[in-house]
């Protein structure tokens, strides 16, 4: 009787760490590993993203997380073939949408920057992930849009909520209704992209950013991100956001050794040695 060879399934995500220098921690690059299918956002991918992102969020060695895709796509959105069945399941489909929302919304709560590295096509679920990240670096071959309506779909992972808040309602309506894709320069003009780099330059660009972040106090970075995102994403009024900023800053400066270390380093003209405490 011959043995049956079982083919191992390739991981959905690949994680690679890059050192930022001695004692500076690392940059983690998360790569979608289904480039042959343009890196679809199916239910398994949503759960795996949450698992990996959660792990990296509490890894004290990791200072910045970059997210990119394999092949010619960052992510072309949902798995349309699987949707044919999933969208007929009145219990499972709402649960899938809840999982996608939970995965994307957690990024705003993580204590370190998450950077979308757009290597190619980023539409539907791809743009929804971009909108959830802290920064976006786009390669020249990147193309960003919504495109849900092109296939009789509706954005369900946050694009209808976040896109008008980030680029304004008029431009958001144009992108959603037309389904067109933006080239990098126009995406930057719209406020969807922080920086454009040549193809092949994404890693160098995010390493440069991560090395700058690594010079800062991890605790101060985490607090700054929390205040920024709470004021923007939770619908707080200006006065409530001011109060949150005052409270978080007072707590950090009064209780953190990193705040005192930064002042002492400035006074003695030496580089600070932050511990995240």
C-alpha cells in the first residue's frame, strides 16, 4: 500500500523582521502570500491578519509593522468565488463582515505604527486596509480605488465610513460611484498616500521611516497614536479631544521615565536612551 503524499498549504501571510540597528528593535514586514489570486481578503485571511497583527502589536522588539502584497497586487479585495456561496448564508456573511471590521479597526488601537506598502493593485478590501493603516507608502506601479460597485458589490469593510473622512465626501463619492483607480500622484493629491517611491523601493522607504520611529520612546509613540486616533475616529468634539490630549500628555510626562530621560538627554547634549517605561 503506497503512502499518500499530503501537500502542505502555503501560509496566508509571511512575516519577516529587519533589524533597525543595535538595540533599536526591528521592522516587521507582513506579506500577503496569495499573489497568484491577487491576495484576496477572504474569511481565513481576516482571521490570520488579526492573529499576526495582534502578535506583532505586543512584540516589544518590533517598532513598526509594514504590510504589503506578493505578486502584482497589494490586495484586489474579497474572494469573489467564495462570495458566491458566502453571500447566500444569512448567518455567516454578517459574521464575516464583523470579523473584517474587527481586524481593520484593531490597527488604530495598536501601540505602534502600521504602514501600508502598496506594491500594486489595491481595491475593495485592499483600500479598506489602507484606510485603517497609519501611513501609506506607494510604489509607482500602485493603483488605488474602491471598485465594489463595478461588480454589484458594496463596501463592507469600512470604505463607506472611512474614505469620506479621509479624502472628503465629494472625492469619496466620485471614487465609489465611478470605480476608477487612482495612480500614485493623484492618490497623494487626494490624501490617500504619504509618499511615492520607485518600484522596488518600498522596503528602503519603510526602513528609513522605522529607523526614525525607533529613536523615539515606544511609550510616547503609543500614547500619541492613541490620542490622534481617538480624536479622529471616535467622533469626539474638539473640546473633548483637547481634554483627552491634556490628560494623556499629563499622565505620560508625570509618570514616564522616558519623558524625564528625553529632557535629561537634551540638557546634557547626549542621545536619549528610551526604555518604553
